[in-house]
C-alpha cells in the first residue's frame, strides 16, 4: 500500500518502509549502503510484518478465532508489541503479557509459553521461530520492496538475526532474482 494515500486500515500501514542511503558512511568509497527504516511500521519494528501475516494465516486456517483465541508468544520484546498491535487491529483477539525470569532467556520464555498454552483454553502460539508465515511475510513484502527500491542493483544484504525470518525470506526472494547476491546475518 502506498504511503501517499489515505489508508483504510492501520494494517495497510505495515510495510513499504523507506530505504535510505547512508551517504556519510560511504563518503569517498565506491559503494552505496542503505538501511530499511522498519521502525516506521505502525508498532515500530520489522516484526509488524510477521505478526500480521502469522495472524492472517492462522485465522484463514481456522487455528484462531477473534473473540475466543488467546495469543501466546515467547519474545524478548518487539514481537510481543507487534502481536498485541495486530491482535487489536484484527479485532478482539486476546493478548496478555507474562514476564519470565530473564536468567532463563529465550528458552525460559519458550518453556513458559508451552506451559500456558496447555492451561489456557483457546490459546495459540504463533511461534515466530518455526512458523513458515514468518519468512513468507518477508518473501512477499520486504524482499520485493528492496528489489524495487534498488532497481535490482543490490549485491549484499545484511540482517540482524532474531528468529531468522527476515534473513530467510528476503534472502530467498533476492537470490531468485540474482543468485550472486550475498546474504549476511548478524547475531544481535
């Protein structure tokens, strides 16, 4: 959806984020470095894309029902924010924040989510770490955006890696366009 028109839903504001050249970084070099401003998504991160896609897919597959389903997701932050946002715009999906002991990191959050889904009726874990709708969101949106915004003139892409969905989805799309593109991941 274009950011030049009035949108019919907040969901339409997800994606189509700007790609901006970092001119000062490349001053004197024969290189162009650009960053995708994913913080411009409505809930403030790249996770908006996957949260919305995972909810849409789960709803289409009959795995969740607005007004009944409780979403549970292990997350260190942005995914939780994005899911709460998307649950609100989808209408009447329930989302509750449960903090886990930080000493157990992501593993502790995953274990707690698995406990909760067994004890809460109509609970569902979208599971950003294993859900194919995660990389699919980037294959369908972020990858094509980068290709279009660079006029196909991209030779290396780098991503901070959390669940791996951005790197996987964008990388797959861009490599289909140009198999010589290098895809790099950075552990954050």
